[in-house]
């Protein structure tokens, strides 16, 4: 679920301006003014400082609500310059053009933007459409304002026609990557123009709405500016899907006319619960906006009262959020599947809240959002609410790169791959695909860091997100501690350890493209393949390589651990009968008189493994580990289990598989580690190297099964070995 963006106190959704309503900006002529005279007027003495023009009264009021101590003088001077510069320019409605920058600035002020952003917003069209220059903006307002105005101006200079879209948004991302406030101003500018789109030809309305839907709305989502995103969604909905929009409006009107109000009743109940618990909280009803109601109606069919909104609980501290959650789950009927904790693990766009739901006796489910007041501010305004991302007086780094602490991780990734995209068309297609991902997951690295990836991403994507083009050397992964193929799809909260080969000439597999979900991974792989024709076609898929279909080389290690070339003796099975040389092994007793027990070679159980048995020919009972795949197979065929249990002896035989990178003397080091732990090697299998990886299989005799964990740790500690596990073969049922 995502946070809704309507005003918490608003009793219901407010319909966006109809497509046939107010005007749009007409093409503007450049205004000519005496900039020297204007400069002096804009820098009047102290007496003029207290006189704020009435036209910016609403902006000042909204700004003061968020920043009561803000210096308003820059806003006054910016308005004077903007109004004088745009004087004589009109909108299609006949309104003075200055009404547009004023409206854009008011949008940002209501979101809590700081003074520098508002100043730049008032001036955002002056350099493009008047004789004001960037040097004059810098002289009167400083470098930060000049930088923001320049960024917005660059975006405006490229037409939004279909042919220009790729380059337009490449520039947009470059500008945004240096300062997210540029995008904030651009989004507010687009919102005001969408509100006043009605006088344009229908085909132009549709074209602008589609670009807004495909790129600007997803960017607003990723910047966390939900207030802009949701209103843009409704405006686009009204233009592109007028019939569905009208039906949704009728549904909302019908619900408003109902005599009962489910959300109000539950809100009162929640207030009572929290009052008795002594938790200060504000409980508000959050009506769904039009697009949200439409989505819910398509998902659930007939809508009931609780489907038209959600409850929002605002508290003072993070700990209070969990206190509210506990009270609601104790005193009401929680819907456990609806619980999500975005406080412990925030969304990629800075959003934090607890999401839960409670069920009423009549079957209606009420969704509840729980957050602090500060979380709510960020949920509505995203990066806009974080203020100036630069410390006062901080100098830019020597290399010219501007470090922006508010820049989300997804934006850094977009900037990385847009630089690597070979041409604008590739950039445009991959941008739209990336923005089409509605959800992002967080996976954890072994060093405690995190990777943000789109939902559906695989280990291939994680590799390129973490290592860039060095990921060409990735040979596998461990997901949640277990070996996994590079094609494994990751889930939110997974831990991922990427296994990297040591060969600098490593190459990616062409097959990786089938599992690459992110633009960064696809572009890197495609670029390598394009520069290395004929390569990359036979690569294995990560940890799948070498696991089957490879002829084994068997032999008993000799001397310094070299694998012998002669055939190894066929491993005997403990507890069996009829062997010429009965191997030592743990005793197993079967609950069948006269039956001999034999340890299965497919899973080689050892004490204290949970075991079970199955009768085979000759009155023998084969003993398997309970989790052995053969057990499930035989049960599915109706085979009856035979009770088995461990005897008194502690000796055992076990088969271990060691996965490692290829390097000289590896086998010698492994066999030495095994010998130092007092284990006897019965047989060894070393498969031919594949993708720089080597797989060793050892059948070992231990004097005491309790020593097995220590032996496996010792083998894992050998340089180059990244996993040691018990053998678990897919053996056919007897």
C-alpha cells in the first residue's frame, strides 16, 4: 500500500479540475525591462523590507506554517523581479503570466519547501522567457538559486514532443541528480499546467497526459512527493479515461450520501482504545483519491463504506507507533496479512509508516496507517520536506560533483545507467521500464549494507547493483545463507552474499540477460556482449554450473592431497550385510525383527540426524534422513515407513560437498584440513572446473559423529572454499 495524498482533514476526495476547464500557458514573448532600475528597486532599504506584496500573501502564509522563522526578504525580491520581468505576458485565459510562477511556488510552499526552493520557483521562467540572465540571478540571489533556475531552464528548453522525450528526460535526470530540488520545481510546474490543461486540443492534452503518466508520476513517486503524485494521477485519469473517471466520481458521490459512515465509526472506536491506553494520538480519516478508488473497485468489485478511505493515526514518537499497533491488535480483530512495517525498513522513497488492518463484525476491513507527524510530513512531501540538502557555506567537492544527502538510491542508479546507455532510444525504453516498477525491495549485504532493487529482481541484478561491471566475474550467490543460482528471484528482506571469481578476464553469460531485471544489469551485459562478439554464449547460470552432467574424476588423495587418477573404491554403506569388508559406521536399529539396516548413500545420515527407514529386497531396511528427497518420493508412492533409531556407537560415515574457487594447491589444503580434524577419507570426487569454480565431494569416516560440525567449519576456513554441505542427491526410490 502507498500513502494517500489528500489533506487528512478533508472530508472526501476533491475532484480534479475537469479537462475542459481553465487555460494553459500560451507561447510567451520575451519581456524587455530596465534591469538596472529593477535591480535597484529589488534591493530597497530596510523600510521596504517589511512591505510584502499582497500577491504573495498566500505563499508567505503557507511558508510560515512550515518555517516560522524564515527570512521572507528573498521571496519579496524574487516576486518583484518575476512580476516585472513577466509584465505584459499573458496566459491563454487572459490572466497575467505571473499567476503561473505564483501558483507553482504556492504548491511547493504548502509542501514545506525551504526559502531557496521557493525563490527559485518564482524565478523559474525568467531566464527562459525574459531578459533576466543567470549572472543577474546569481548576483541578486546567490549561487544556489542560480543553480536551481538554470536546472529548470534546461528542462524547459527541450520540447516534450515524442521525438524529444528521450533527450528531455536524460537531461532531467542529470539535473535532478545534482539537486533534487530541480525536479521538485519541475513537478510543481507540471501539476499547475495539468490543472489548466483544458483549453488545449484534445490530442495535445492526451500527449502531455501520457508523458506525465509514464515518466513524471513515477518520478514523483520515487521522490516521495505523494501529494503531487496523487493529484497528477487524478488529472491524467480524467483526461485519458474520462468514462472510468465519471463512474468513479459517481461511486464516491453515492458513498458520501450513505446514512452510515463505517470509517467514522471505526475512527471513534480507535480514539477510545488509544485514550484508555493513555497514548496521545490524532485519528483522521484519509479519503482515497479517484485513481485509488478506481483500483480498489477493480480489485474488489462492489465497494463498501470502508473501501473509500483509510484511517491515519498520528503520534509523537516512533515508539508510540508500535504502542498504537499493539493496542489495535489487542482490542480489535487484526488482519495479520495486511501488516507491513515501513518504519523498520523504509521504502526506497523515504516513506515510513506502519500499515495494518482491522476487521469489523460485518466483514468490512478497515486499513490503518500509523506514523509520527514528521513521518507524515515526509510521506506527503518526500524530498521537498527535507529542506536544503546543503549545509550553509559548504563548498562543492573539488571534482565538481555535488553531494546530495537527500538523493534516494534509485536515483543514483538511474544516473549511473543513463550515462552507460549507448543511445537515447535505449535510455528512454529502459527508463520507462524501470519507472514502471511500482515496488522496490530491500536486500541485505553481509557487511550490513543494503541494496534497493525493483520487485522481481534476481541475483544477477544484485551483482550489478553492488559491483557494477565487475559483476561480470560473479559466479554464484548465497541467499539467506544457502547457495543459490544467479537466476534466483530475490524477496524483500533477503540477505545476499555474491560470490565473485578471481579471474579479471571473467565474462558474463548471454543467458544472464534472461534473468536481468534492472537496466543497470541489462545495459552492462549487452555492452560487454556487443564488444566481445562470439563470447558469453556458453556461460552457466551462476551456482547451477557444474552441479550435474559432469563426468567425475574419482580417486583417493595421495601424498600432498593430489587426486589420484585411479578409480576410487566404491563407498560401502554402513550397517549393511554381505560386504567383503564391512565399513565402520554408526549402529542403526530397525523396528523389524531380523532386518539389517543400511545407511542410504543419497543422504548419508549420521547421528543425531532425524531418520526414517524403508524396507527393500533381501530383508534390508535403508535408512534416510527425514528431509531426504527420496523420502518424500517414496511416501508419495505409498511406501510404508519402518521405524529406525540410532544405536550406541558414535562412529559414522558421511559425504560432504565443498564448493570453492579454483586455485593452485586447493585440494592439498582441503585434504590437510580434513586430516587435521582426524577424519579418514574413504573416497574423493573432483569435478572439472566450471566458471572458475570447483566442486569436491568427499566420503569421510569419523570416529565420532558429534565432531562433524567442527570438521565442516575447518573445511570452510580453507582459503577459496565458500561452502561445505552434506550431500543430498536425488536418488531414485528403491
